[in-house]
């Protein structure tokens, strides 16, 4: 103990300098958006490599489940092609980027996934060099995951739907009634749909989807089903618990969504 005290006394000036330097650095980052953005990007780059190694070890033990999920998704896609009368073998090399549709999809792997905090994030192994930009939606074959917040060269940070700052337009599959999808910070597999007007016809088990009221998610992406619902205190809007299709504690591969018409739409809205 005496040795520790002696060390602190001998190096008090250096330790004081380091303490003041760290405090000034923290205050600078918090008070300037540019510095904060650069700091977050650097953190993504440094932590991305570590989390990717950890995730690789975990993925080795989950290959069987991942293969089953991919087989299920492939089966669903082949059934859709069959229903449309399209030969899946003949179109296996078709370049879908030439289609006249505004949305394109980029596959990514989740290398870090938080779900036990009040503000949760994910880290994926695609970044600016892969044409990933902020405000792109992130989904799986089962439903929505979150929205890209910022990127570095090789990685991107995603605001999870399990985040107190997340607000996503969602509503009933068979109706134009919609509200705001939020999370109350409790069950990671249940979200809350707010401000759905009382005129809406609801029943437990109804499907909730994205309603396409923004440029982030197209209409029709699955979210979950109604677990229960009630009217608010003013009897004006429903408060709905939504059981998610995704298991938010077990996310492997995802797709980012890019709307090629985003800039055009935003320019028109600004005018």
C-alpha cells in the first residue's frame, strides 16, 4: 500500500496532466458534432475487428441453425418464384439491379448485438466502401431490425428497434391505420405500437407491418403480431403490444435496404 502511495506522489504531475487531458478530450468530443462523429467512426473501426473475431468463434457453433434458416428462406423465395410462373433455375444469374424498382438490398453479418440495455445498437461488417450510408433500413428475412446510424470504412452501427430513440411507422397488414413503433425497455421480443386510432379494427394475432410512410422501409415488411391491446386514458388511441417475428437476442445475417429515390423524394418535400 505504501508503495502505491509513493508511486502516486512521485508521479502526481504526470497523472494530473493525463487526467486533465482526458477530461478536455471528453468535453471536446461531447460539445462538437464533428469531433463526436470522427470519434464514433474511429471507435467503430477499432472495436469492429475485435467483435468480428468474437463473432466468428460464436458463428462456428451456430452453423447448423444458420443453414436451416437459410434453407427455409430459399424455400420461401423459390415458392414465390413458382407462384409467379418464373423458372428459378433460369433466373439464378439474373441481375436484379437492372429492375425498375427503387429498393436494393445488401447482405451483412452482425458482429455485435446489444439487447439488454435501454438504448441498444448492433454492429455489422459492411461500411462506406460497400455503399452503406446512414438512414438505411436493416432487416432479416423475418422482419425489421433497425436503422443505420453511422459508418466507418468497413463497419456500420445500427440503431436497434430496441432503443428508446427508435420511432418507426408501422400498422395493420390489412388496413391503412398506422402508428409509431417504440420499445418500453422491458421484453426484447415485444415492442409497442402507439397512436393507432380507436377506429381501427383489431384482434389478437393480427399481423403488423411497415407502412412505407418514410423512405427508409418499403411497405409490407413484417414486424410481428398483436399480443394484446387497450385504449389509452383518453380513449382516443390504442396501445398495442407487438410480439416480434425476429428473436432479437439471436441475430446473425441481415440485409440493408437502400432506396435509390430517397434524395429525389426529400428534395421534392423540401420544395
